[in-house]
C-alpha cells in the first residue's frame, strides 16, 4: 500500500450494479476490516439501512424519496443482491462496523431537482427523468456517451457495456478492480471535467456540491474517532477521485442555504423488470438476472460456469416452448461464445457473446426463435420483498386503514380469494357503515383498479344486468405492493390519487363513448365532482359528434347510470339533461346515418335498439315523440338501407304507432312485384328482427309474403331466397313451427305435414341445391 | 506457375486470394496473434481482412460492409472447427463473404461445390475415373476426389454454394462428413480423415426455403448466421459505391463511375421497394415480386455504365439509369410493371426537382 493512501480513507469506486465490484469490495473489506463503511446514498436514509440488511429483506429493493406536495418530485436508489453498496452494508452489519449513507439528504436532492427544473431553459431538451439526478455519479452520464463509445471502439468492443464487462466484471485478480477504476475515474475526470463545466454547468455544480457534502461527512466520521485508514467509502466511480482529498468541504451555513423540499423516504420492493426500464441508471441494468447468475457463480467460487448455466437456461426455455434443442448444441454454443471471447482476448464470454452464440446455435441463426428465452434469462422475473411494515408511504397507510375499516384485512394474502358483493343496503344492521359495507368495498376496488393496482380483479357477473352484484377475485402480491407505493406519486390517499388519474383521463378523452365510460367509472368510484367534469367533457364532445352509433352507446351508458345510480348512492340528476341532449342528437341524425351499407346497418340496428330502450325507460325525460317521428320518417323512406327501414317499421308496430292496415299496406308496397329482391327481402329481414309475435299473429302479412314470392321470376327468387334465408335463420324452432302452421293454413295443407317438411332434415337433393345457392354470385347486386 | 498466374490475369473474375494478394501477404507478415492449426493467419487478422483496417503500412480494404459482429461470429465459428452456414436473401454477400473467408484462412477459395438440383453424392464425396477403374480396378489413381475430400486431406476450407438447392440425399451425405470428419472409400479399404483446419462454409438462400428444406440433423451440424440486407442507407450506399468502382475497373468499362447522386437515387429506390415503404416511413409502397437486393443495384449500375460506354457519351444519363431500373425491377411483366408505375407516380414524382429527369425517363421507359 502506498503511503498516500495510508494517510487517507480508502475509497472504493464502483459501478452501482456490478457483481464484480461487489465481490472485490467484499474481499477488500475482509482484508482491511474497517470500523466504518460509508456509502454514496441519501444521508437521511441511513436509518433505513437496518431494514435493508434485515433477514427478511430480499432484493431487489429501492429507497424512494418523494415530496409531499405538488409538484411531486421523486428520487430512487435501487439495490440488487449484487449491488456493491448492498453487499457492503451486509458486511458492515455482520462485522459490527458503522455504516452510513453520506450523500446529500434526499430532501436537498429533491429541492435541487426542483430548482434546476425551474431554471431550465424550456427550449433546451435535456434528459428529463428524475432518476438521472440520482445517478450523475455513474460512469455513464449520457452527455458524454461519445467518450464511452469511443473507449469501447478503441478496445475493439461493440459497446461500452461489453467493454466494461470484459475488463472489469471478468477481472478476477485481487485489487485490480479498485485500482483500475480509481485511475480510470481520475483520468476520465481530468479529460471531461473542463468540458462538463462549460457545457453542463449545472450538472457540474451539482456534482461538486455532492462531493463537498460527502467529504464533509467523511471528515465527521474521522472526527468521531474512526481511524482514517479504517474507513472505506463506497461510491460511484466518477466520484472516487474527488473524495480522496478531504480539504474542501461544505459548511453548516452553506448546507442550510441549499434548497430543500419537505419530503418522505420509504423502502419499496423492486423488480428486475423495473430495473431494466429505468433510464439513466448504471450498468447491469439491462440484464439483472444475468448479473445475478454471475454473482451467484462468484459466491460459489465458480464464475467460469456462467456460460454453461446461461446457455443451458436458454436452451431449457426454448425447449419448453416446444422446439427441440440438443445438449450438443448447447455445448457448441458455449464453445462459440468462448471463441468469440478469445477473439477479443477476453477471459470469459460477455453477455453479448453469449446472446450471439445462443442466436446462432439455439436459434439456428434466427433471433426471433430465442428472443423470448433470452429476455427471460437476461431480465428474470424476480421481485423483491421487505419485512412487514417496513415500507410506509401515506397511500399504503391509507390503504391499510381502508382495508381494516372495510374488514378486508384477511384478504391481504398471496392466495387468491373470491368475494361477492351485494351493493344494496343491508337492512338488518343498524349503522350506516355496516349497511353499505359492500358498496364501500366495491368503491375501493374500483378506485384501486383505476390506479392500476391489480389487487382486486372484477369478474363478469353470471347474472346479466344484476347491477347490485359484483364478483371480485382478490390477491395480494409483491407487484401489488410496488404498484401501491408508486401510486404515492399520484396523491396521498387512494381517493386523491384516483381523482387525479380520472381527471387526467378525462382531459385526454376525445371520443363520446370513452367519455361516457369515464363517467361510469367515476360513478363506480363514487367521485361526484368527476362525474360533473365528465359530463361537461361528454357534452363538449357530443356537440360535434354525428356518429349515431357512438352517441347511442354513450346514451345507453348514461341511461344505465341514471337508472341504477341510486344503488351506488350517487346523485345522477346532473346527468339527465345530458341524456336528453344525446338522445335528441341520436334521433336527429338517425335518418342521415341510415343511408349506409349492410355492414354498417348491423351496428345501426344495435344503436336503434339502444335508443328505443332509452325512449321507453326514460319516457318522462327524453323526447319520445321526436323519436317516433323520426322512425316514421325512416320507415317510409325508400332511399335508406331497406333493413333499417324495415326495422324502424317493426319498432313502430311494436309500439302500436301504426295500425294493422298501415302495416299491410306498407308490406304490400314493399313486397310488390318488380321491387328488386334485395330491397324487398332486405326490408322484410329488418321487419322480422323485432316483435315477431306481432308478425306471427298477422295472417294477412304472410299472405302478402306468399304472394310476393310466387310472383318472383326464377332468378329473382334465388336472390330473394338468400335474404329470406338469412332473415329466418334467427327464428327459433318454435317460431319456425308457428310460421309453418300459418303457411299450412294458407296453402290448405295439414299443419303438421307442413311443419315436418319445413323443419325436417334436408334431403340430399335439396342440400345440393342449397350448396349451389351458396355459390350464388352477388356480383351484380 | 508463372504462366498460370498470367492466365489468371485474363480471367473475367479473379479469386479473392489473387485479387487481394498484397493485403493477405501484409497481414501474414504483420500477424502477431496465435495462428490456429491449418490456418494461414490468426483469427484477428482474418477479421481485419474482411472488416478492413491496417496491417503495418498496408491499408486493408473492407470486404464486407455492415455489421462486423457477424464477421466475428463467422470467424469464431471456424476457430471452433464447426461448419458455417450463411443464409440470407439473394444478394446479401453470402458467397462473397464465404470466398473471402476461405481465401484468408486457407489461402485458396477454389474448393467449391456448386449446389444445384443436379448435384449428386459423388460431388460431395468422391467419384471414379471410369476408364482407369475399368482398366485397373479401384486404385488410388482412379479416384476423383471431391473438393470437400481434398479440403479434408489438406486441412483446408471447402465451400458449398447454394446448399439448399441440392436434393436432400445429397445434403444427407454431408451429415456424417461433418460429424465424423472422415470420408471412407470402401472400394480401396481406406479412410480419409480430416486434417486440422478442415471446415466447410455453406451458403443458402432464404428465398429457396421449402425447395429442399434442410434436415434438422444437418442444420444442427452448422453454426447458422443470417446475413441481413444492409441496415441503413449509408451502409448500402457505401457497399454499392465500392463494388461498382471495383467492377468498373476490372471490366475496364469506358464510362465514368456514376456520380454519388445517381447512386443515391438507385439505392433509395431499391430500399423503398424492398422495405415496402418510403424512407421517411410515411408512405406505403407495393413491393415487386422479384428480388431487389444490393447485388441487383450493383449490377444495374454497372449495366447502365456499359450502356453509356458502348452506346452513349460515356457519362451515365437518366435514360441509361431508367433502362437499368426497368430491367431490374420489372421482371414479371404485368404485375411488376404496375408496381413500378405506381411507385413512379405516387413516390418518385413527388421527390422534387432533382428527380425530375429520372422520373421522366423511367416514365417513358415503362410506357
């Protein structure tokens, strides 16, 4: 050891997620036996270290800092099992050394973040994410990416990750990692500091500030009685060179002057998947599971087994996907990976080598064959967990309180439970809370769903239209925990957060149907003010919409809410005028929209059904008269889709708005000889879609149909048959029997005989004729 | 030997080991790496030969432009004495890469089996000089060795072109050769074992998939590398530029090498038609039935140069280019003609003033 290092504290620069760093750090700590281990991390989170090193804590976990008030700022410090920091903490705990975080407190980090953002020139694009702030320490600040890719290129590697893994993670000689990284960081700083000062002055100042603070913290420990050479500082490689000289520190007054936001800290479980999606964070993030495998290998003392384990895992996954892969191919893949590493004079294959080998041998050259397996082996599905009660954000507290209040605590288990809710008032209990317990539960579940917390999943009810019953499947999982913690950023309580999400959604909603869906959501979540906001949004959208199908769907949604709103104890009165307006619009554009092709007519028929339903249900509020008027108009028009005209006629007939004589006059007009078959039969198809018993009870109608069919030419008859066959295909056997009886009577045949002929199996000859009809040429329609 | 060399100079196309003799010699001289048994140079130097770089003072021209990682994987495969299979669309430099790899590693890219539907097992293993066989019975002198057998004896690299065009029984003959690394000649009661350094580089076409699908057993014996179409405009442009200049000099075409602008236009058209959308990804384009590879772009341009040299002023005009484009794109008359017409009117017409001349010429040609 050189004399200079002996005088000062020991700095151990690392990359934040680096199994090699963790291994070398442990060896270093063992050798040095320090009395204090100081770690780059928010100094106000030092208390959390005991939770982090707790037996029950399973990484990946993260420290989350967030501000209480708007605008919400967050900062995150994740740890994986192979994080050097995490292993350093564990070592310190096991060996009785003092351990502490020494970076700026999270409150100041967030305060600075805020200040920086305010100062920021809006025209200038910068890395926006909050995580970047916590990770300017890394050796990979994006602004200097070019330097890193240049290093990689000079080393003959394809990217910096490959260079890093080959030269640092695979370097097993004792002490090499630390000394190499120290000199790397010193030279890198000498090279880039000037440029950083010029081009990224804020970044530079921020780093200088952090380093001054860290130096001060180190000094405090020395003053507290730790021998300098018994202190080990674990920090990002970038800071390593700056922490050796402790002369310049920050004073108390200066610290007091720093901007600060009142903030809270919590630990939260984390997942490998999240680790990969974090922007700006250090190495190892692209393949956490791979690096975990590397760490496990190092712990076992068999790092050389990694390629075998990795490629065997990939092969196993490819096999489980149904493709055969032999062991010989795995062996060859290992050989190829090793040969690729040898081309770069590396001691072991890097992740890139392994992936390429897997693609060539296990994917037979095709990446898509192994892509899924690779992703699963690289990223993994690990989710961390914390001891009960360690993770405490306001929203978690709120949720726990609500779960207790609504007697749902027993459902907070990892076993899926079913829960059926009856939203109606329970009249056998006295307190209001108990009477509406299930309703409150439902509201809570809907709010959680809105927040994207997958704790309770709504299953479709078996009973159609039973709005008072809901079925939920409830299951707690670590992912749910993460989702809850993340919701903290949206608001302090479940209600506030849900309101925030709903408002965001309403602002981004551009569609009548979506808006009405959101209104329903607001009702389910019992958020009155959002219902009003939603109806304003819907109203604004409806004014410009001419889409009858969309309007009808939205109106139907509203009508449901109005009809059943009282079950949810929601005041739906403000929605009534909106329903009227939508209904009127639907009526007014009905005729316009009915000039459509048969495909669109299907949707129009649904819309007409919905509008008619509303007209019947809310006859006292909506303009039923207008509706009937428009239907009459449509039914008498010859230039609209005939099916829709027929359907309008059917509704009118059902509502008793046209007399039997009028119907029969219309039938004979529509089915008179000379009318093209597709028009006549299409109209009849529309007519037969509603009120069938009304049709069946009118003998005269069938006489007319019979007459019409008789009058058709052969070619015309074939065309008409196609439409009629479709029209009658939806009739039930019972209805068909009734028709056959009617026709039997008409033709003077025995009713039973007629039924037998009409409902019996087809003869071979007839089947053949029908086959021919299926080939019927629709081209000239 | 000297006469042989002179003869070679008259050849239409020189093998890579002759064409790049200086580069190979320089690489061998400067080589400091570990040379595997049977190889002429270290794997790193092979890589440099293909990807380009420097050997001492000699500049090594890049032979394969594109993802150099693929070259690394190919070289690494051959180091592990595995056979290498290059697959890709027509015109993605499969044969070119295989020839250059063989030239660098073994110094001879001439041990080739050219796979066709008519290739028989004898081409893969050995056959007989029947006159001698009838006269003397089976003797070593009467044995006609296949290129693969010769490569085994010499510890060299054999190439197998268009392997998927061969009937499956011919492909099957390779299976035991690749796993046992011997060819037995029962008539002579002897076996030829492969010396160190022996390997096979095969190429196959993705468009031929399903013609003679390779068996799983055979596939398993190859490391398979898929050569992609050039990933971006710049890469493709530099490939086309380099090859056009090379071909022009070797065929002594009396036309000026096309201007960068003309190259850019041709490559743009090819890329747009190949990918089915315009370069800015805003518009969909119909793709013609034929192959629109980089190789086609190169031959189109040399073709147009020949036209210009023989019948024109020696300078490539829009008319020459249009004739070349017409020939390259419209192969299956009716449909391709419509595709080309649609492309001309929907895309090229809107490309602005620089394209005007070419557009007019193409339009006339396609009438």
